[in-house]
C-alpha cells in the first residue's frame, strides 16, 4: 500500500499542511477507530478461545478409561470455573449503576499510575498547533464487559489473596475483590497504561481494603477463661473473631505459603492498616518504595518510616522458631501419616492415639466463637467426653476429608448425630505441625467447605 494511502480503507490521505507533529496514517476518525479496535488485545477473543477449548475437552472425554477420564474432567472443571468467573465479572459490570461510571475511587487512581503522558491536540512547544496523534489502544477501556472480564480474571485470585492478607477474612476478601473489579470497570477510562494492569488493580484493591478497615474497626480481643482449666501452663492467644481460613492453590502454594500461614495472618492483624498495607506491598509483593508511596498516596519517607515500625512489631508477634517449620507445595510423608492417624483416631474415638499426636502445649481456638482450650491433658479430657457415646457431651460419629488451607494441613470434619444417617459438615480444622506433632488446631465454622471443594454432607 502506498505511503500516502489510508492503512484501513486505502483512500488517499490529505496532503500534509506543514504543521509540526506526527502525520496521520488514516483518512478519517472512523478508520482510526476501526484500526485500533482491530489491534487491541481483545478479551472477547480469549473468551471464545476458552469456550472452544471447553468444547474440545468435552468431545474428547472417554468415560470407559476411569483414571484419564477423572484427570480430563478435573481439567475441564478448571476451565469451566474460569469461564464462570469471567461471566460473573461481566454480569456484575453490566448490572453496575451507570451513574457510578464517574465515581471517584478514593486514593486508588493516582496521577503517577494513570496519566499516559501522550500529548493531545493543542499547541506545540513552538507555539503552533500540533496534529492530533493517533489514539492509544486501551483494551481495558475500549472493550465491552466480556473483554474487561477476560482481561482482569487472571488477576482475580492473587487480588483476593492480597485482600485476605489485609483483612484476615475469606468472606470479606471475596467481597473486596468484587468491589475492586467493579471500581476498575467503572473507572476504566482512567487507566492509560503507564502502570501495568496488575499494578493498577492492586492499587485499587489496597485502597478498597483500607476504606473497609476504616469503616470496620477491628481490634484483637482477649479470650474469656476456658471452660476447661488449661494444663501445661498454656495461655490464650489474642482473640480474632473475624479470622477465617483460605484454600490453597497448588500452583501458587510455594510462593504464598509463608505469608498465608494463620500465625502470620494473626500477627499482621495487630498492625495499623496503613502499616499493614506498606509491609505487604514492600515485603510480600516486593514493590519498590516509590510505587508503594504512589499507590497509597504517601511520600517515600512515610513508607520507609511505616515499614521500619511494622517489621519489628510483626516479629514480636510471630513464634520464635517459625523459620524452622517445614513448608512446601505438598505435605511430607510424615505429615500425611500424621493426618491419617488423626482421622482414624477421631473415627475410633481413640484418645490414646490422639494423645500421642499432640504437643504438651497444644492449643485449640475456634474463631469466631470465643472458646479456647490449652494443654494436651486438658484437651484430651475434653475430647474423651465428646467421643464417649454414654457421655452427655457426646455429639456423634466423626468422619473427615483432607484439605489444605493457608499452606497447612487441614481437615473437613463431619458429624453423624445420634439417630441420623447423614454426616453433616461440622468444623474445618487447620493444623500447625511442629517437631512432628500437632502444636495448634484452629477450628472454623463449616460454611466455607464449598470454597475448599468439600461437600456439606456425606453418607455411608
């Protein structure tokens, strides 16, 4: 095509008028619009590719080969889950209030992250009018709800992990990541690409969490006295009624395990929100001080000062031997064996086997319930009553399914009440293992079982 022809329709371009600035390569605004819509990284194409991939996987399923069939169904389920998340984001964007498009996102869109620096039409340095430059392609801004959802969905889980670290609650982190994506949709015109999409989304998410913490002041509390006097001089930890578990992602477990452990989550909840945000962004995400300052609307000196205060405060809240704990993407053989013994002991009501698995200073907490039990002797005394069918404290027969939460071993516990045939979800136990023994059990309510891929009921 000739140099003086429009790159879209081929028509001759207007003659240059001698003005400074970049000459246009399109004959009209309509051709320019068509060109950059064609070039954009279309999220809609990604969605269609995902649908085609799901269709291909469905057609290739072979039920007559059970093991490959199971593996293929798991991969298919993962793809369908991603498509469902994309559809949810797109649907929420469609339902968002039109007037909110101009909503100001508090502290979440800063000049350093949103101004593209691309000159518009106006006057050049020489004082003469410049030619309007070719528009910059912005797939986030130029696409529809499906394009937007496909672009942001790959960041959804890491954004939720970030929100979870900030607030310590799985339920609240789900709401906050949804709020983040809606704010990003409503304010997508403000994203000009000076930062990455990931950085922009993290900035919005961090400030959404800070706004949430301003509205919902959360301070660690003290537990009431244990209903069973603690043994081995064990004392109660701080009571964090909002603390919840977070399901592991096997693909990201290695890089997130240490900063998702419940002891880390509990310790970081003691920091003031701004210090918490600075520590997470600097030490967990590895952001430079300048980027952290820009995201939070602070000076670099303020960020440095906050980090200097947050680090020792966090260390004071962490167990002394935490660095010696084994971590990995998968439990060790010894951990698997310990988990099997724990499940068998619960089913059999075997208190002797349970005793052999617990440290002397073991502790059980049950957020959001203000109950705690401390010391092996006290805990075994309490369990022996719940395991004994003749005891008034007997609650029924137990079954467990293994899980992983916060980079730690976990179990979904089910109880078959006397006179019933169904095992119902009762408790999610997250275990902290130290020196091959259970050092701490944090027991959570069962409504999060589906987030861990666990059913709410079992039958014989």
